[in-house]
C-alpha cells in the first residue's frame, strides 16, 4: 500500500535532490511554481500528500531554475520562513 503522506526526505528523492537541497529551494517551488504546501497540522516533521507531490511532478516536471543552489545556512532558511509567515 502506498503512503498517503510523505516526509521531506521522500519529497526530495522524488525531485532528485537531497533533503537539504529541497529545503533550500522549497519556498521558490511553492511561491513561483505552485508546488504543494505541506500539511498544515504537521509542523515538524513536515509532511506532504504523496498524490499532490506526484501529480505536481507529472504536470510540471522539475523546474530547473528552482532547482539551482541558493545560499544556505540556518539563518537564511529561518529568514525565508519568517518572510512567508
């Protein structure tokens, strides 16, 4: 039976990235490319609906511009998350 919800590591694997790479580009994927949002009732660890992620990949592919590495580090990620809230 397939999982209904998947975690960051599985989402990243579906996108051909590591979990760290995915977390660095997640905001861009959501804001610029319509990537599914994580389930709101799961703060940590974040979970996504597997069917939404797989459907998005099937419909949109993997946008290369969003997959490029951006500056990383805990402060960068925290600042990006604060901006989104």
